[in-house]
C-alpha cells in the first residue's frame, strides 16, 4: 500500500495496527500495516516498481514517513 492508501484506510477505520521491522533482504526497516481482516500490507514505494516495499535506513526515518497517518501506537521489531 502506498502512503496515501494507508492514510485513507486509517481514516475509514480499516486498519488495526502498524509495525516497523528490520529486514536483512533490503538492509533496512519496512513499515507494515494490518487490516481489520488480519491481512498485512507493506508500505510500498511510489518511485520504483508497483508493489515494491519501501525501505528505510533507520527507525527514525520510518517513523517520520508515517507520523501523519494517525496511529497513536507503533510496534517496532528490531
């Protein structure tokens, strides 16, 4: 999901949680949202191929990207 889709889904009440986790495959952190139905979706990049997960070099940069979504609580897996 792109950031605008995540914001829209949060506004309509379709998301239940947001987490940030490290992945060695991308050598960075990815943001994942979980829908009310239990499906997990990564935050995807707008610049590269459709559906490519967006990777962040630090937890701080991941939080900066999603801080305006509206979640009050974020889970971080190191």
